[in-house]
C-alpha cells in the first residue's frame, strides 16, 4: 500500500514515521508513506496557499489551486482521495478495514479557517474523527494511517487485532498479566485454568458484557453501520 499525506507542516510527522509499528511496517515494505508539502505546488509569491474568504469573515481559507495541482501530480487510477474534515462521516474500525484494501490512499490535511468548497469536487471521501475541532488535519491523518497500517498483512499478527474493540461491534475483553494477585486484585481463575474453550467463552461473554455497560449503541447498530 502507498499513502500520500498532503500537509503544510511535514515536520509534524517525523516522530510518527520513525517510531514503533509504523516504522517497522515501512522497513518491511508493507507500506510506503510519503509526506508532501503542498505549498510547493503554489504558483504565487512565497508559495502562498491561503487567502481571505469571499463574502467576508474571519480566518484564512485554503485555496484550490495548490491542493488540486498536487493531486494532479500524484493521483493514479488506483488512488482514493480522503479529506479530513469535521463535516465528514465519523471514522470507525469498519472503515479502516475497507480502506486497507486500496493500493493508494491520498489524505489531505487542512488548516486555517477551512477549505475552498471546490476542493470537495476532487475528493472521494470525507472523514471526521468525531464531533470536535482540531487546529489542523495532521492528527486525523496520523490516526487514520495508523489504524489502517496495523491491519496490513505482515505488520502485526492477525490474532492481535481480530478481537480489538469495535471488531464485530464489540469492545475488547479485559486482559491481565503477572502477578496473578496484585494488592488483592486477582486475575480471574478461568484465565489460569489452561482450558482454552472456557477462556474463549469467558472472553466472548466479557466482550458482550462490557459493550452492554459502556457502549450499548454498538449492539443497537448505531455505531456499527458503515459510516
């Protein structure tokens, strides 16, 4: 898979690309991630990429031309163009599984007051992380990329994520490690039994129990739908 991220602040991605699972995925060539400063595609003096909004108002708006010129340079028939946007559909695990199937993802990070509305004409999908506002699209782009890369073949073992929260609309089951008794807080006996069938039943029941208690909307299908 190839992921191109369009941003005005490429330095923000230095740590993200050079640590932990993302770094190992790149080294294994499971994914190629390019950080592109679309300021370089501006034809104006000083690489200007924003201007005041028509009709008045506060803030600065990202211009069409540098973003679209960048897309023109990198887009292929295999590309899916994603815009990080508060007005987009809320991201979830199901969408991450869908996006991992694409050969090429392009993620546009915004800043300032917003985007020139016409940029949407060149986008395939708008994604929001939730009903809150960030200063820019870099953090959402990292979150989306991380959620997809960990699902790619060879990045982590499949059994490490197949029971993750939100898989099959259930939260993850509780996990424990040594010691078996910490200040009177004991690990459930079933996990120490060695009986894999009973352990599987326990974990499944705990997933359902936790979901009912903490996120009943998932069982009702409200958040489990394709967003």
